[in-house]
């Protein structure tokens, strides 16, 4: 079936290695920037065109290389970072495998220019598809410049699987920003298609670098972290989010180990555990955390691209991260409410103040959902019907003419909202008990509002006619590059559903109008969450990206206790709206909105 066993040629071996190390253009940038950092550079400039597919340049002012090293570095497993196997137990550099440069050179037109500090001139080496074309002297300052053109020109199958130029550009910009945050003492420049995306000078203050790279809005919501464990030598520094500040994805939860951006479940879950109960469930706190640890206690050689690390003592690192973050956010936590007096603590001869009469509160509430454009049933038979189940029936449908006139008809304060339904009492501001011809119905107010609001939003989105509310003051929103690219694609879709989001600079937008159902304070979070979900699920479905899952989250997220009806009449209006819904018996989360005990069940319980 197969031929004889043979040793692969170096060119083929390099191209196979490139498949592991160089997955896309951003991997080239990552490997070259890491080499610049190891060379002691204090200035690094990254330039690319067409998403890095046609051209990438990384230039630094590091120590450079001698002429013979310029050729030797292009051989497989040639490196200055390690000498023997024991060195793998304590990696202190960013690159050490010696595979990056030969792998990149095997799948591109590769030009290397370098000059050492003790050399009068530099050395230039040109390679095309792994074949040496030329080596000559050149004039240049001390440092190294590498140009990579026509990436994957010798591997067209790999080139076909690259994403759009905008997507690849966004990944390069994101990775470069990570390095800039990880090394604030180094000046970074990023140039795309001749346009400077950012130019950040050396800065010793991390908050200033984050404000410059990620936006001032994010920097203002971060708290400093500085903790040391003298027993283990662990140290955690950086910035973490204030309690209550969250994002829909982990992209802004950045963890660095010895200044290396990495993905590690131990670090991520430790941070999430520190925010348990202090951030909304399902959201992630933005953070930039620097863990300093003995290199012998961490293995960075577990992933070909060095994206993951493994700790020798995972539990100790996790406990240290958890305690350090909890200590950092403790001063920003709200004060605990005063304990209520126990009955025995009540002063003798004094009575507790009476509870307010809820019936005297206003009959409307600004947060109560608007009535659906459907007629409230006008007869008892429209609400109750002969059935054997214990769930309330749906009201009968009416003609379109009657429905249209009833939609704008005000509800009388004296007339019952649903014929045959009588509000008996409300409990704990969350429940309402109704008497009906069929039995007793207990309504869960928060779940009911969630269902009503869900169907209102769903109707608006399906019809593409959501009422838009212009904002007096536009809301600025600063996105990181990948998210900004997705948001730019979705501006027309958002506009068709009540939003007006205008670009206002590089990766910067202004929210000028929002749908009527969305609170102003939640507009930015909604946009961020929506873009994150589109990125996770893809945007191939167009209109369907505003999907049911988003609506469910909105309906549940924006209903707080403050939005509950505050008067008997408002409760009756809510009940009428709920029974006019298509699925009145459950909230979008699947939780029940109401429960009923029929009169026959009461008779059985009393053995009548």
C-alpha cells in the first residue's frame, strides 16, 4: 500500500513544521516579535499588508547577528536559547525550538537583514520557498529586519484556508497589542497598508499602556493587583476588573506568565472563582495579570506554538491567584447591608413601622413592558375553557379590525383587566395570586415580564421595524480590532433593528440611536455581547445572527426587581399581556410564569 520508509527531505520537513508553528500570518508576527524580545530590543516595529498574506515586516534594534549566524539561524533546530536537555527544565526565553525561521522561510519569499553591535555593515540573506537565493553585505543600523512576502506561496492549499484580509489583520493587531501590554518598557509600532494603527512609546506605567492600547474606558474600570507569596516566590501584578464589570467572552481576560501571553485553565478559572457572586453569571472580568514564577516550576514546551503552559504545582498557583484577586477587589465591594433585628431584639413597647399600602402606588411604571398589539379577551369564555390540564388557557384570537382598535384602547382603572380574573393579593413583591373561574393562579411577576418583553423584542426583530430612540448624547464604544471588524460588518443589520452605530475612527464607534426597549445604560453591553456572539457562532446567517438566544438573554438580563409592577392595576395589565403571548406558560429561560390549582384539586385535598 505504501512505499519504502525514507527520510524526508529538509524542505518537506520544514513545510510540515510550518504547519504546526505557522498556522496563519499572525503566527509569523508572533514568532518574529518573540525573537526580537529575546534579542534585547527596546523598539519593535511591525508592518503588514493584505492581512499579512502579501507582506510582513518585523524590525527591531536588538543585538543583531554575525554573518555566519545569519545563515545558521535558518537551519532547523539552530538556536542560541538552549544548549542541552537540562535547559528545557528552566526556559527563560520566548523562543527556543529553532524551528520558526526555517519554517517561515520554507513557505514564503524571505529576506533577513541583520547587523551585530561590533560590525561595520550588515548581512542580507534572501530565500524563496526554502531555497537560498543570495547572501550579501548591506548597510543598516544595529538590529534585525525580517521581511516575509507571499506567505504560503509554495503551499497553495494552506493559503486557501486563510480568512479574509480584515480578519487576519485583526488577529495581527490583537496579538501585537498583547505584546505591547506585556512589555510596556518597549516601544511598539504597528503599521497596516502604510497606515499607522498605533505607535506606543516605552512606558513604565501599565495603566497608561492599557489606556493607550485598549482604551481609556477599560482602563478606568480596572483595579491594581500586587501580591507576593514569600514561601513560593510567586508574584502577581497587573490590573483586574472592578466587581460588576464583565464581558461576554474571555478575550480581555489576559494572563501572562513571566511576561509571556498564555492560555491556561488554572489561571482563568482561578480568576473566575474570585469573581463568583460579584459578576453576572456567564460573563468574564477583563483583566491583565502578570504572574512571575520560577521558570523551573512551569513547562512552556507543551504546545508547538507555545500558547499553553503547565505548572508543576497547579493547586498552589490556583490558590495564590484566587486569594490575590479576591484581596485586590475587596476594597471595591459594596458594604454588607445591616442585619435585620430579630424579634427578640425589638425594643419593648415599640411596634415595627407598618408596610406601605401597595395599592396607593402609581398605577403605571416606566419599566413595565408596553401592551402587545392584541385584544384582551372580553369574556370569561375567552379566558377559560373546558380542559383537563391545570394550566390557564390562552385567550381566543380576534379579527384584525377589532385587534387594531383594541390595541390603542386605554384600560379603565375600574374595569377588570381579564373578565373572570380577580387579583386577591401580592406577596414579597414577586408573586400575585388571582382567583379565576377555574381555580387559583399564582403569577411570578419577574418571569412574566421576561416572557412579555421577549415576544415584543422578537416581533420587532422579525418585522425589522423596531422603534428607534435617538440618544441626546451618543455613547462612545472602543472595540479591540477583531470585534471592531465584526461590528463594521453588522452596522446595516443593527440599523434595521433600531440601532444607529457610526464609525468614529480606528476601532472606535458611536451609538447614536437604540431600540425603544433597550435601556440607555445597557446599550454598550448589548453591542459588545452581540458582536461576541456573532464571532463565536459566525455571521454567515445574516439576519439570523440576531437570534433567539440573544433575545432570551436580553429578556432575562434587563428585568430587575425595580422593573416589577408597583400597583394592583399594573399587575392586572401584566397578566393580560402575558395571556396574550404566544407561549404564556414559561419564561424564555424555561422557568414557569404561573401555576394553577383548580377548584377540583382543592376539593380533592379537602376530601369533599
